């Protein structure tokens, strides 16, 4: 597939895909990559979900219906769970698996659901992330990490990163082959109601 217009970025060029589950510092990593000069799409809501699913149904590359300027994608569940297909469709891409201690992740998800419930009651939320189901979440966590580890093994194009344990630039910048910026590493949503 050729770029849409002269001078437009190649839509099939390598990208950076965040493949960690939600509530694993995806907002922080999205901000960090923005500081490093990437054009980042973080979450994007139902419109992004619908665009990716339309591409899936049409047999098109997964991000082909999104703005081609984006270099990096975080907290987009329909992408992060399809990392094998992303690897096939966007050769040379880099993958960031964000993690955190399991109990902290579960707590963050519980708080996020409570926030969504309150927002729904106030008529400010029409999403579906409204039920706490820790056994299901634990199974989701374990299966996702197992799939990622089994697929990538020790490949150099995957970086597993726990920002809660190491909120610094070093490993991330080496992985992305970018110089460390002269600004503090961002840490967003730390301790807020959304986790």
C-alpha cells in the first residue's frame, strides 16, 4: 500500500506498539514517547476501536484506518491483544509491554471501575467497563503475559517495562534508539482515582 498523498508517511512503516493491558502506566509511556518526538495515539475511545475493528473485518492492516501520522499506539485493547498480527503487518516495529505488580494493577482497575460507575450514575459515561471481576482479570493478566512471552521470547524488539519500579529514561531510550531528554521522566495518573 502506498502513502495516501505525496510526502505522507508510509502507512506500513514500522511503529511502536504498546501491548500492555490498561492500567499499566500506558498514559505515562504515551507521554514519554511524545517527549521523545513520537506522534502518539493513546486510547482514542470508541472511534479508534471502531476503526481498528473495521480494518480487521475488511482484512486490512490494523492501523490503516487511523491517522497515518501516528508513530506509536498505547492503551488500545483491540491492538494490544493482536500483537502477532501487528508484528506481521508492520515489520521492524517495536513493542512495549508495560507491566506493574499484579495486586497494584488489580487495585487500579477496581478504582477505575468505581470511577466509571460514579460517572455513569451522573450521566457522564456510556462505556462498559463497570464490573469488578478479579478472577477474570487475573486470568486475563496471566494469559496476556504468557502469550507475549511465548511469542516474543528474547527478541530485541520487545521491551518489558515496569514504570512503577523504574521511572527513568535509560532503558526506554536505549530500546528506541533515542537520546535521553533533559527533562524528568513523566509519571501521569500516579495515585489518582483512575490509577
